[in-house]
C-alpha cells in the first residue's frame, strides 16, 4: 500500500469520523446518537488497523481490537441500557438551533484547519494531512458538550472528544504505546459507568435528564 | 435512518410473496381491458358528496399493496384538472351539490363518472333526509354504479371498468 | 458526426426521462411490497393527456399558456449543454455549469409566476415555497461548484469531466465526495423529491411543486410533467457524469459511445435505487425544517471547499 | 480611431446648451404648464441624446481638456474626459434619454397642482450635473458639481411635498448626502494637502508616495463619502425613503444612475487616484458588497411598497457591483492584473445593466402608480389584462434584474461569478475563505432576487385585481410605453450581444489598470481565463427561440388535440372566487420572514374579533407582521438622538425652514474651503 493511497484513505476516514461527530447534532433520537458513536469508534478501529498494516506494528493492531471491544461493543451497550432505562425523556431543546449549530461546527473546523495545518505540514508522516480533521473532531465534541442539555448527549460529546484525541495521537505518531492506550480505554470505560450512575440519579431526582435542571440544586 | 434503509427490503420480501391468486386472475382481465381505454392510463379524482366514509375506506384499500390499483395504470390525483374519472360517494347533500357540479365542470373531457355505493345510487338510508338533494345521477350523468354498502374494492374496480367499457 | 451525437444526447434525455421516472416509481412500489405501475406508464399518461381537452382558468393570462412550452424549452436547451454521453459536445460551448444553473432557475421563475397566475390560494402557496427553496439551495450549488471547479481548474462541464476522468484515486478524495453529497441533497430539493417535497401527495397544504401545477390539464400538464422528468434526468446525469466520470466517452468513437451509454444506464439505475430507498425510508420534512436540511448541505459544501484549499 | 477634441467640445457644448435651454425655458414658460412640461423634458431629451454622442465619442478615444481658471476659486474649473468618464456619461445618457421621454407623458399628472417650471429646471440641472461630474478634473469642480447634483435631486425628491412623509424623506436624504459630502470634502482636502495638488490627473502619480496612514484615512473617508451616495449598507438609509418619494422618472434616474456615480468615485479612488492599497481595502469593499447584496434583497423581499422594493433592490445591486470591485482590488493586491481587469469589467458591466433595468422597473412602477394611484402591492393585481404592454415590459425588467438568460443582468452576474470563482489562484487561505463566502453571498443574493421579482411581478400583475382602483386600471400613454420599450430593448441587446459593451469596456479597463482583462470574446461567445468558463449568449437566445418554436409544431405533427375550454380556477369547489382568496404579498414573503427571522426581528400581531354569538364565526382578523429595520434601530436612532440634543442647544439657529439650512450648509462649505487656502 503506497503512502499516497494511505494518506488519501486516512483523510477520507478521518472525515467520516468528523461527519459522524456532526451527525450527533442532527440526530434527535438518543439511540441514533449512540449508533453514530459506535460507528465512529469502528471507523477509528479500522483506521488503526489500516495503519498497523502499513507500519506492520502488532501493538497498533492490538489497540484497534481493544477499541472495537471497548467502544464499539461495551460502551454503546451501557449507554443503550441507560437510554432504555430513562425511557422517552422529554427532549430538552439545545441552546442553539440546528442551523446555527452547524455553522458553529464549520467555524470550529476552519479554526482547526488554521491551527493544525502548519503543525501537520511540519510532520513527515503520510497520515499527518488529516490532523486538522481530528482536531476539529475534538473541538466539535467539546462544543456538543457545551451546547446540548441531555446528559447522555453530553456523555457522547465527551466520548467523541476522546475519540478525536485518540485519532490525533494516531495520526501524529502512529498512536501511543499499547499500555497507555489500554489505560485510557479503561479510564473512559469507568468514566462512562460513573456518568451513567449520575444520569440515573439526575433522572430520579428531577425525572428528566436535562442538566439545566441541575441549576435547582442551588437553593 | 441507515438502519431503516437496511431493514426496508426485508420487510418487502416477506410481503411480496403472498399475492392472492383470485386478484391475480381478475387482474389479468382488467389489465387486458384497461389497455384499450384511455391508452391504459386513468387518473381518478374521488369526490365525497356526503358519504359516511365507509366507501372511502374501501376506495383507500385500492391503493394498498393487496389491490394496488396503480399496476393497471390507474392513479388517484389531487386535482380534477388532472383527472379522467370521478368516483363519487354518498348521497349528494345540499352543501356538496354545487361543489360536485363544479368539480365535474373542472374536469377536462373525455371524462367518466362512477357512483360508488348504495347511497350514491339511491341515497340509501339517507333518502328523503332534509339535507339530501338526491342520488348522484340527479346531479351528474353517471356512467356506472357500484352497489354495496360499502362495495368491496374489487367491485369498485369492476365498476370503473364497466364505465370504461361504456365510453365510446 | 459530432452534431449528430449532440442530438442523440438530446433524444436520450427527451425520450428516456419518462422511463427514469417510471423506474423510480416501480422501485418504490417494490419496496412498498406493491407491483406498481409498469415502467412505461408515464408514456401512456402523456399520450393520453395530449389527446385530452385542456381546461384553462378564466383568471389566467398568456403566461399560463406560455410557461409549459418554456419549461420544456429550458430543459431541452440544458440537455444540449450537459455531456450525457460524450465530453466532445459541439454545442457545449453555449454555456458552462453556471449558465446551466441559471437555465434551471429560468424555468423555476416562470413556474412560480404561473402558480400565482390563476389566483388560487394553493398556487400562491406553492410558488412562495418553491422560490424559497430554490433561493436557499442556490448557495449550496455555487459553493459545491466552486469546490470542484478549483480542483478541475475549469467551470466548463466537458473540461471538469475530462479532468476528473484522468484523476486517479478520485473516489478517495474527500472534497470530491463532500461536494457530491451537497449536490445530491440540492438535487433532491430542486426536483421536489422527498424529504423536501412529496411528489405523490394529495394534500394541497403539504404541496410545493404539485401545488403550482394544480391548474394544468391536457397538453399543458403533459408538457409540465415531461419537463419535470427531464429535469430529474438531467440532474441525475449531471451527478453521475460529473462526480463518477467513469465510462463517459472522451472521444466520439462508436465503441466509446456505446460504453458511455451502458455506463450511464448503470449509474442511473444505481441512483434510482438510492432515491427509491430514501423515499421509502424517510418522511417528508416539515416545511420549516427544510432550511435546516439545506443549511446542512451548505455546511457540507463549505467543508468541501475548505478541505480542497487546505489539503491541496 | 481618434476623435478630434474640437468635435468633442462641440458635442459637450451642445449638450449643455440643450439642457440649459430646457432648464431656463421651463422656468420662463412656467405659466403654461403644458409648455413647461414639453420644453423641460424636450430639452432634457435633446441634451441627453447629445450626451450619448459625446460619451460614445469619448469611448471611441476622443479626448478633451477644458480649463476655466477664473470660473471657480482655488484651481479654477477643469473638465476633461477619459474612457472611464466617457463610459459613465454613456450610462447616464442611456437612462436619461428614456427618462426624459417618459417625463413628457408622466408629468402631465402634475399639471395644475405643481410648478412644472421649477421641476423642469431642477430636472435639467440634475442631468447636466450628473453628466459633468465624471468629467471633473480637480477637487473643487468635482465637489461643486457633486453638490449641485445633490441639491437638484433633493428638490426633485420633495416635488410632491404635499404627500405626508415626502418632506421627511427629503430631509433624511439631505442629511445623509451632506454627511457623505463632508466625508468627501475632508478626504479630498487631506489628499490634496498630502500631494500638494488638487488636480486628479496628478494624484495617480504622486499619491503612491503619501505615507500609508494618511492614505488609509483618505481611502476610508472617500469610501464612506462615495459609499453613502451609492447606498452601501449601512449608509443606505436615505435610499429606500428618497427614491419612492420622487416622481418616477426621477426615481429611475436617481436609482439607476445617480448612485452609480458613487461607484464611479470608488473605481477612481481604488484604481486611479490612490493606486493599489493594503489587503483590507479590498476586503472591506468585498464584505460591504456581500452584506449590501444579501440584506438589500432581503429587505426588498418583504416590502409591499413597489417603489421602495425597487429602491432596496438597488442596494442589492450596488452590493453585487461592490463584490466585483472588491474582488478587483484583492486581485490587484495579489498581483493578478488579468483577473483585476476581469472583475472590473464585470462590475462596470453590471453598473450599466443596472442603469438599464432599474430605470425600466421604476418607470413600470410609475406607470402602475399613474394608472392605479397606489404603490401598495396588496392593492394591485390583474394588471396584465388591463395594461398588457406595461406588463410585458415590466416582466422583461424583472427577468433582467433576476439575472435570467437571455437578458443583460445574466451576463454581468455570470461575469461576476467567474471573477469570484477564479480567486482560487490566490494562495492565501484567508483570502480564499473570504472569496468563498462572497460566492455564497452572491449566490444567495441572486436566488433571493429571483424570488423577490417573482413576487413583485406576480402579485402586482397576475390573478385578480385586489382593489377597485387596480380593476379600473388603463394602459398608459405612448411616450411612457415608448420610453420603457427602449430600455427593454437595451436590456435584451446587452443580453444577447455582450460584445457590444465588452469591447469598449475592456479598453476602458485597459486604460485604467494597464493590463488586458483575462477574457476573450467575439460577437457570439465569450470565454474567461482560457477555458475556465465560457458562454454563448447569442446561441442560448437562438436555442430558446428555436425550441420554443419546435415544440408546438411537434405537438401538431403528432396530432395532439388543441381543444380548450375556459373555466373558473380550481378551488376545491368553493362557491365563488374573489381576490380575497389570492395569496398576498405578505403571505408570499412569509417563508423568508421565518427563515431569516434573525435578520428581520419582525414583530407579529394577530387580533381576531369573534362574533358575539359563537366563536366559530369571525368578524375581523387583523394580521400584522412588521419587519424592523435593524440599522435604523441600532445605528441611526442613537445617532439622531445625540444630534437632536445638540440641535436643541442650537435651537436659536433652527428656523424649521429647510431652505435656510441650505444657506447654513453653503456657508459652512465656503468657510471650510477658505480655511484650507
């Protein structure tokens, strides 16, 4: 597999990942959002396997497999369970409407391009071209956490942010060592489980998962 | 959405297999005869002149996968301007008499009128009601009448065909 | 020779477009577990309509009687510009892709006027919605065009197709695919397909395109339907040849033309399947959600341009 | 071919003499309204015809230098012509000839109740001043002519002073135009001081040497001054008030031609006087153009006053022109002179086209006003049957302004698009993104413009009349129709044979920037930047006609029946159809109001009065969806309040009589001038 094809493929897949992040804004139903996340994680796994083949590093391959197990299978399960348990929750309106949110996403993407292109151009790896996309994924994930009110959506925003960071590392340095990656995965898993518990509590106390309701805790 | 798209064809498969033979045979004749009239293309406009909506249900059934009237080149349209055939249901009430006439006027010729159901034929149980003007034939030249309260979809199909056969 | 090919392309667009519509209907019927109308139904409909009387509202003006001819005209003219089979089109010099967009806009303009002509509330409603959607779709179209023009280095249809046909790994090019998606959404909106407009609706209040032609009958209706079919055919041809330029004849040898014809047929069938799937699986958007859809397509187009700039 | 300057001067003298004769003659014959009307407009007509000849000769290369040292203080009066001035003179004449012809018939309505003498005087002076402004060769000549132009147009605006609102509109116009004038004055004086000369011809050479900061200051001042005359947002507020208030043939001139002199000034500043500047100059113009285009058409889209709608659409078209200019400046900055030429050609072409179709549309609106005595679209409708010829002419204007083939607007907008699209040759991401947004803005503008004129034409001309007045409308007299027909033909000619204009325009631009525009064209086709984009308007037009002819024949050949029956509109069988059933202008604009609510900030009121017996019977429904004007609210109200408080201190001077204000302005002007000597 030549470097050119690899970089093209990496660009494309990173873009699919980014698109799935943006899809989180368009999809109203939580199930769909979870599915988007699972799909994105799968794309990342595919990407890391691709790079593993290119660099024939066994570690990266392992990372890909672990990614599939943790983020494509386990976490979506957990989240779906949460969603099911919450039931049809009252849809809390986001702070921004769909169209403005999309515009913000584009702006974030452009900013990411501005910030990352110089860094990417100084990086010799064939995968470096896509770094701005990964960074845009990080920013937009963050934006989702800010913009959306439903706790589950926010968790997903956080997870996608994390995916973006993973992708960034993957593109910059062909990924961090296996052990570190494992550690990160476990952290994320734990974090998700804790958040799930939180969601239940919010749900029980305010019988809605609109984090805006948390404001009531003040008095 | 992705999921739905992946799911859709499977649903179709399961339904498409059981096409009833009785309808098939009827379909064969209808198909052959429908060819000659209106060049195998018939746009239908349905007018409710005061019906109890029983007939509407049966007419609606013509569109379902079971009867699927479209395969005969027949199609329900949104405007009498597009139509060749008016399906009129119910006894003609005072309020609907004039609109019914206007609809007929608005339909470009050549056109056929089919009265659907007993009410359309002789006002059925509503006969001599204070709000009822009379049967459809009192307002429009009717080419064919379909009896029944309500008539079943295949009867309606046959009625339309009868009307088609009458047209020169 | 070349002029002959030109008119061959025109003939294909003129006579194959009803078949395309028929195919979409058939595919949809199949997906809805129905037999559906035969694929040649639209020909029968048109033939019948041409032999029927026309009823013209007494409130209408000459515009009402003139517009169907103009619609068909704009579409035929566009068919002369779009490279259906070959990029070596003699009349292609009449205009580039932007001229093409404006030709379509000309048709929309008159159709909307006709919607207002009869003075019925439905027509006005349809006209207002149609122009709103057309206007909101415009930026996406031009930005998507920009996105591919700056990679092809030209805005002439023939030129763009030739360049892309020569480009390896085209399908791995992000900007290209993004531009395609943006253009595809716009194509759906412009042709009044789901999820923007429901071509088979009977409910006046949900209509857009249908509402404007409620008044038409007989030969005028035939022309309008036919023009709509040609528009769809042209948009899909444009999509398939511009973004997937495989098999388009780069020179006018008979073999190349035959290959091009087959390739076009295959691509169109794929699109038919896609549209049928889409229209059976998604519901019509509320009218005031449509801008969001178009905003989304605009976003995609913008990203296409941005990537093309930064990743070039 | 060279034209000797004596011939040129004869033409110019003839022009001025005719206009002067028209002006004075109108004053003298003021007693008999008919005579004043005919003399006034006749003089203007003859003068404009000579002006056309003069301009064409100028375009053909004729040169002229006139210098009257003692006609004006400091520097004297200097006139001269180059191709750019000649081009604008031609543009003025193209609009002024039909306007004068139109005036002959149109001003009959003013007989008896208005002084036609004064009107004729102002009208001729206005045209004369406009023709001379592009010829001015030094600061004072320019400013003097500019001021005369403003004052003459001001008096024309307040012609119908008895209508309520007219004086207010005139006042806004007066203030804005003089604010702009002050900016111009300052800018010119600064530049003159920095360069040490008041002659434009010298600036081209010396201005480059001026230190950057004061160059920037001068540029901003001049841009603001000319921008306020051109009606660029946010300096546009006078335009939608003043243009509708004026008599229609004057509105046609103001909207079609006068605001273009602002464009003339900007072209001069950016490409002649100051020379190439930093990036942000071009960026500023480009952004201003994008904003003016989108917002202008958005306001036009929801307005129900036909003439105000047209005024707003002028703002939009100025925006399109600005996009061309800004692009040109950015290309100049990026060392791409071929594209600079292309963008300039596009901008100037659109300037000319807009002069043609906007005058046509204003005259059409005037004809409607003449026939129905209303400008409110909600009371119009059905006119296509009572005034068929006006309808066709207005339709042509609408098609042209919506930039649809085969009319002239299409060509210039196509050229503008091309010049924006070639921007990817610039290798700077920020500029690329700027251009990308400019393209999006232009696309949105053109789409919305099409929607806007579907509404304008469809609501006012089609379906049933919405008021008795509209029902009793009648076709207007022949001079009015002839004037409009002339303009309509111009639109068509410029649309199918652009080379008529492109050839002289290209040389004009060559004279200006010293490089050829990156385009090729012959009688039938034009190509941009090699094979980047091409267009064959003539063939497109032929194709349209051809197919239009073929289809009915084909239908006859295949034996399609042509039986036709006339019947009522289909309304689901409802009892009768009245105009009440029709879609209103407000309803038509509603989708846009909802989509762009952020920009309109419209306030919606709905009050329903029910029948006392039952809620199911409605007595009256009142629906009001008023869009608020953000710039007025955010920018001008506070400003005016401040000024007001100042004015209260200066109440002693305030006599309430507008003409005494003129005196103040004049005094201030002279004082400023003396200060600088």
